[in-house]
């Protein structure tokens, strides 16, 4: 939410991830728990310091908690922010960094003695940043304190020894403290593994016979396939829906030390680990209860702190390909609930087990790549983008290049029957090291987003859901009937430096309401988009959706890339009426935010707060906007309403000229978000009268 008061934060406290537009703040739920396997392999070596091991594996949680605390500081809630760190310190008393951050909050709260005591405690626990902290203006009031000066003058403690790669043993790569380091820049744990020089097992067992497996066996026999030696398989649902080791003998299965399991690093969405090898994985889990139920992919797209989409890109660019079921987010009675479509994950239509066909196909595809091509794409961080192209281009119903450029090849969730492993193996093996598929990238060059309080309501809300290198997402909150954007694909890259050509295509949406105009030879495009009510995706895919997807494909003369995708999500629970304006463009006539006929329509509570009114818009004879009239329920009668008029600038009209309705006196208003029933935030209108005469 937009802070009501901004407090200076120390520069060293925590570098934020690339700025994203977060959904409104809300508690994040955990995936539905599943039982742990009955037997867990013993650790290869006991941790020398169990507390230090627990501290290391808690670093992702600490980073997230620190981000929450910084948001609380921005909002002026120092007491709750202090409580966040007090709780962390209680669980991790030996982490000096936590004490130093607690000292910063103490200074902000005007408690210098407590701040000095916390800095002393940080020094005693080996915190290496005291000199930098002491130089921060935040600590200026105690800079002359003898205790702080003495602490800052101490030589920094010796750096701990670096983690060392752990040898892969019997097809298992174990995540433990000894081979894992924390990367503060990426906010990810980085386990490292050492593989032997050559595979000790066959790529595939003798059976069963299947077209894809037979093709792969032949490529292996001819020395044209890399196999799975050096590939990791990361099952993240504790064996609930897992590839069997004997099915792909060369795949190395990631296992987790007890301390890593205790920190839940082995479970759910992988947004906390980055491996150093090509990785395929899955978690057949979802958040199944509570008001914020959702699949893991939707969880990533709607993280309250906004970091989820960037972490998806980060994971994909580290050569990781994960599969997760859509569960109730696609194909159920609510249709397609994803607010965005990305090429970062593979989402399977269905629930537990629907990921299995994709896992099998991924293992075969990873093995089918030529050795030099696989090494080149891994070095370039392009395993995921290449695999995404191979999957989508090989789907059973994608039988031509033109179909590949359509939504049929790029749904938000894929049906298992669409997977064609034999085609995937053949296409993967055809890719040569000097002709890897390009990676399409997208960014917004020009756009006009709505103004809160005028075009839409809710302090802190934004129409910008996220911007990442291969996916951009917006939420249509504004009353505008038409939007224009200029997008660029100029950041797209080709590992071999080949020149690129681009194709811009509408993947889903009404062609009569979307216009795509390529610019600069296709390197850029102007997109004109009109409001969409919920619609069926296509004749072949009858899912109801409220999202428009536009894809751009980069072609390097040999292969088309996977798409980079622009998504616009529309609030399906609102009833809007548009009419042509003087220029022919759709112009808002009314918005009913609380249409009783749509009471059962699902709207993601982490994206869409609710309002309890209907606005009817007014225009002068020459087309000038005159503002709107707001109708609110009044009393117990179902048809009883109170009305207020608002100026075009969003102020409540206190007195208007009789002839044309021009406001003579107005009162400014603001819109706050308040917790409502069922986990939904309610939009409340409040007075924002900052001065005499109602002027802000």
C-alpha cells in the first residue's frame, strides 16, 4: 500500500529486488501440507554447528521478513517492524545482522541507548558492517559514543570459509550447509555439486518401448545426445508426484539435509534456491484453503511483496524448468484465473499428477540435446527458453508455424494430451550449438496508466502488476475504454549473435478490440487495446478468461523463439458500460463495482479490492468530462440509494452551478483499503480536506 508517512531507512539495511508493482499487502499462505516420506536418507556429514546451519537456511525467510519490516517502516509502523526483528532474533540469536537492523529501528524510534546495545550485540556476534553502520547519518546522534567508536574501530572478523561443491553420490545431490552459500544480491541460497567426469548409468533402461524413448536411444547410440549426466531433478512435494529414479538413471535427484527440510526449502515453489546445473523439477501442491487459495504459479504472480515474478525469471534464467499444476486456477467453473501468462514455468491443467507427462517429456528433452548445444545454452542461461520453445512447437495440435504463433501453442496451462515427447526429442536433437533459438525479451517504452483517485480508487494500488525481461503484466483498473502502449523487443538476445526478426501476435483476446502495429522493422510495436468483458479463449479452448495476451517471437533465421508476453488482466466482477465518444473511441458510461448479479464471480482478493457503489459518468454536449454521480446503498431497502456528484478531478461536489453542473465548491476525498470479510480488502472513501474551501 502507499505509505502514509515515509521514514528514512538506513542504506545498508537491505537492497530491494528490482522494483515491481505489488498487489496490496496480505498474509501469504503456504501450500497444502503433504506427509514427509517415511524414510529420509542420513546426512553425509553432521553439521559442525546446528544453529549456524539453521541460520543459513533461514536466510530466505529473513530476507522476506526484512522486506516486510521495511514496508512497515515506510508506513510509519515502527513498533510492528521492531516486533518482526525481535521475533527473528529470538529464533536466530547468533545472527549479528539482525541485531544491527534492530538497532536501526531503535534509532528511528528515538531509542539511542537500545540502538547502541544492539550494535554491541551485533559486534559480539561477528557482524562485519559496523564501520559502515556507524558512518550512516541515521546513527549520527550516537556517533561520538565511546562504545560505538570502539566497535567501529575493530578489525572486521574473518570471513567464513567458502562453501565447497559436494560430490554427487549414488545419483543424489544433497543440499547441506557445507555446499550452500547465501547470495545477498539475488536473495537466493546457492548449493553447489561436483559431478564425476562421465555417466555411470545408461540414459534409459532397456524398457519400456515408446517412440520418444526409442528415438532418444538411437541418438545416444550415434553419439548425438548429451544424456542426463549433470542434470538435476528437484522434486518439491516430498515424493507425492515424482519421477522414479529407475526411469531416468542418469538424472541426479536433489535431496535435502534435515536442517534444509526443517526450513521447508524442499517444498512448494522454488523461489529460494538456485542450483548450478540444468534443473527440471515439480511440486504437485497448491494453496487449497483460506480466502487466498491458489496454485503455486498464481501464488508467484501475486506475492504481496511483488518479488514473485522477478524470482520466476531469475529461476528460469538459471536454467531451471519447473512444472506445477493449475489446480482450480484453470479449467474449473471459474475458468482461467491467472492474472498473467509467462514463459517461466510449465503449468499443467489439472491437479496432483497432471504434471507427470510434462516431467517425463522434460527428462527426455534434456537428454536429447546435443552435447555441445546443451553446454552452449546452459552457459548462456537459455535452457528454459529453449525448452519452452521445444514444448510449445511440438504440441500435438501445433502443426504449423502459423499455429505456433497463435494462442493454441501458448495457453496459461497445458493439457497433458497435448504433450508429444517424440516430437520434442526430435526437435531438441536438431538444435545445433551455433544456431540456438533466440530469447525474446520485452519492455514497455511508452504507456499511460490511470491516476488513482480519478481513474480508479484505492490508495497504493497500481495498474502495473510487474515488469520482467520476458513477461510484462498490467491490471486494467482505470475507467479508460482504450489504452495505447509502445513495446520494444530490442533487448532480445541470440547466443550466437545472429540478426533477429520479430513477429507480434495476439494470443488471446478479441481481434476487433486489439490492434498491433509493428514499428522500426518489427523491433517495436504500438499496441492499441480496448476494454474486454470476460470471453471464451477460442473455439477450441472454451475456457472463460478475463486476460488478453500478446506475444512477440524472435526468429534468428533458423528457429522461432518462445514468446515474450504482454498480459492485461480485467476485473471480471465489475459491470462496465462503454459508449462511443466524439472521437469514436469507447468512453466510460458507468461502472458498477458491486453488481449483485456478479456476487458469485471470483476476483482475486490479492489484486482486486471491492467497492460498494456504482458510478455513472457525465459529459458536456461538446464531449468534455463533467465527472460522475456515485450511487451508494442507503438504508435497508434494496432499491434505496444515496447519490453524490464528483468533479472530473475526483473531488466531491458540495455546490454546483445549476445550468451546467460546474462545481462551485468541492471537497477532496481519498480512498483507503480496509480489511473486509472473506480476506477481501474493501475500498473506503474518506475525507481528504487539507485546507480552507476544500482545496487540497
